[in-house]
């Protein structure tokens, strides 16, 4: 029999303003007791303070717990019940993932039962015969306070979607693991879901959330089996700190889930894994996972080898990157960046004619020597410094065009690179015009190279920007044509003045079996759009002859000259114009 004892006075909403405060809310208690006298004693102690639900059997108690566990503050449980025993009720509550956090106070006169009940998860005892009312109330009040504080802590330390620790508490618990396992080797591991944004867009956010929950469930299973601790550290990123592992492949496989309800391989999400194995515990915890993140980023997009391992070379690369970023502003101010020039030749006439040059930047670092642009260009593109570097190169190239006019009596256009981020600068046009005006150039003498990949992002805005630049007289070259997937479809509406064939594409066409059919097709397509083609990376006379036969217009590469400093380029021009 279930009885509700609720002596709370009715709140007259018309006469009294309700105060919505947690301290005013009466907690709900489930009393499981079949003896009427004991029921009445507990009612006398607790009524008026708590809302009391009374059941007399274990079955009735489980029904109430299952239906009302979210609003119950505590269960007061007698062990001697008809039907299923109090011990069995306690077992069922503590074995349930949903109910296990519900605090249970056991009532018993059997001292020997206390050890078993504590082992099963009881939080406290009320002995029989009952102690004074004040003692009972104090114990229950303290248990409720501890339980609610624990629930608040669990809420703040956990990611609400997955139930895994959030990053802040994760770091705290990792520190505790280190404290008690200081000599044990450990691994810091990062898991990233590849293209998770696309999963959300394709299947919807609900499906994305379901996938994250499934990954979290599998993460907890790995925790239980292998030890360690997981957390969700980002929208699609998980961190794992664990005893040193020997089989990383099986861990990654264990964490994998399917997009659909089935488990077919083609439906499984693709994850990558970054491992900092046997961590240096003198590093702070966040730094260890930064290392694991570097390893994960190193295999981004690699579907055949999705596990990356942090090593010393990554650390050295990171240290170098930090130094280059720190040294950048001094390098600009002190003009450590040197602009080299590589000539371009029109091969349509019988004798190739020098027609323009490309500006290429090099860094003459005072301590590190000459640094390859392959090292610092991607770094500066990533952190936004590329805009300042581009502006520096534009100014240097424009000045050099003027110098050559004065010294060599020639007007030689120079191509400069315009990075993707430059195209989003609302002042790009005015900056370029100002540079041209300061050096008394017409805008056509400063040609702008824009990579094919830049056109594929936010096409409408890029097309408007490039169209405006052409209206101002600047010539536009699409750089690295052939390296992407949208080239052909873009040609029909992209405002360009020349196509520059990707260097690797040229090399691939002329190596091995010399299969140049696709190269020929691309040149013919460019001709159909009345756009000249520029081939870079050309190194041999055989390549020049073949490209000329195919209809290519302009050649750039080591066949004619490597990139040269301004003074050596000037000597090169003098030699070619004798």
C-alpha cells in the first residue's frame, strides 16, 4: 500500500506572492516500512518538514523509485520486508545506471547487516529502536545536503550530452592519477571525428548528437576494461589519459561507431587518433595533450593511416614555428624577407621572349639562415600574418618594377601572390592601388596570382572581388590550376586573364610513361575560353618542345632560370636583351 503524507498548507496565489527559492522547497522522501508503529514514529519525526511517501513492500518501493526517482531526495529502507527483501531493493537501486545515485538510508537492528549494506551502496543507517527525533532529522538533512552537493558537482564536472568529464575537471583528475601512479608510464591520446560538421549537415544535429553519445558509451567501456579516464574536449574531440598501451589500433576500432543503425563499414564514421606515448610527466597536463593534438593533426585526411604518434621532430617543428612567429615583426621591419624573381617566357615565337616574372619570397633569418617558404608560408597563412607579408612583397615588387624601368629601360610586369585571406580584406583594392600609384605604375604591371582553391570558397564574394580588381586594370592569374576538383566548372564564370598549370601536374605528366593527354586537354579547354596558359616547373628542352606543340603560351621554370635575387635577375635581363 502506497501512502502519501503531505501536510503542506495550500498556497493562496491570489493573496500571497510565491517565493521561488530552493530553500523553501520541501524534499520528497520514500519510507519503506511495513510495521505500522514504525511508520507512525517516522511520520511524527518527519511530517511537516518533508513530503513523505510510504510503501510497505519491496515491490511497491521499486515502483515508486522507478517512477519518481528524479524528485526523490532519499530512500529510508527497512531490511525486513514482505516479498522482496530490503537487501534486494538496495541491490536493484545501486545496480541501475539510472537509479544508482539515489541515496539510501537503511533502518536495521542487526549490526551485522551494516557491512553488507555499506558494500552494496547504502549511505547511512538509522538504528532500531529509533534514536531521538533530532538525531533522525539531522542525519537525513545531512544526507540530502551531501547528495545535492554531489549532484551539483557531477553536473558541473560532466559534459551534459555525453556524460564524460569536461576538460577542466578532466585535467584535475589526471593530476590525481599522476599523483598516485607517479612511476607508471602513461599515454595522452586525442580522438577526432573526421568531417563531423558534414555529418551534422547531412544527417542532422540529432543524429550527430546520437553519434557522440555512442562514442561516449564506448569510451566508458574502454575505461572499464583498460583503465584511465576520458573526456569530451571539443565538439568532435575526445581526450583519453591511460596506462601505457601496446595496441592502439584496437582502441581506435573499439571507439568507432556507425552513422546508420547498421554496422556496415561504409557507414562507420572516420576517426583519427593522436598519441603522445609514454608521456613526460614533467610537462604540464595541457601541454601533453597539445602534443597528442599535433600528432592527430599530422594524419588529418589520411584514411589509410589514421593514427599519428608524437615525436621529437614535431616538438622541434613547433619550437621553430613559435620562434618564426615571434621573429616575424622584426623580420618585416629589418627587411629580412628577400624577394626573388623567376622569369616567364612567351614560347609562341620561334625564339622565346621574356614577358614577365613572378615574385617569390625568401627569408634570410639572421640566426637560422635561409628559410624555405614551404616552412613559413603555411605557418603565416594559419595565424593571419600572411596579409602583412603579402603587402610587404607587393610593395617590394612594385618598387623593383620601377627600378628596372629606370635602369634597364624596360617595363616588365611582375606577378605577386594574393592569399585567400587577402580576398576578404575590404581595403584590398585601395591597398593595391596605393602601391601602384606610389611607384607610378599602371595596375596592369602588377599581376595578381590567386590559387584555384581560393575560388572554391565563398564563390560569389570572391568573384565580385576579383571582378572589381580586373575593372581597376589588374591582371588575374589562376594559380595551381589542375590541383583541385572544381576547375572546369569554374572556368565558365571566373574572371581570370591566365591559367597557371600546377607544377606537380606538369611533373606527373612528363614522368614515367609520358602520359600528357590530360595536360593537352586542359590547354585546349583554356584555348576554348580564350585564356592563355602558363606552365611552371618546366626543366627540360623536351618539356618545352612538347608544351609548345600542345599550344601552351608561357613557360616558367629552371629550364630558363631558377628564382634570382633582384641584382642577379637584373644581370639576367641584361644578358637576354643584348
